[in-house]
C-alpha cells in the first residue's frame, strides 16, 4: 500500500512539473495552470497525509 502511494505521489508531481513547464513556454493560460496547481497539490498533500497515517498505524 505504501509503495502504491509513493508511486501516485511521484506521478502527480511529474504532472505538476509538466504543467508548469508548459506554462513557462506560454502554451497554457495562467488561470488554467493555477487551477491545476491547486488541484494537484491538494491531491499530493492528501496522499502524503495518508502515507503518514499508514506509517503511524504500523508503529502502533
């Protein structure tokens, strides 16, 4: 389960970097980029939070 979460976090991070790169090339509207950044960051934070909860439950 933890390995799957790490892979998901990695994939979402790569997507986020790709969208930022596209915006820097001016191929993408800035408002659209901001919306995507907020969405992907919230997903990444959620996944990291789940990972932390899994690790803390393993310790107990």
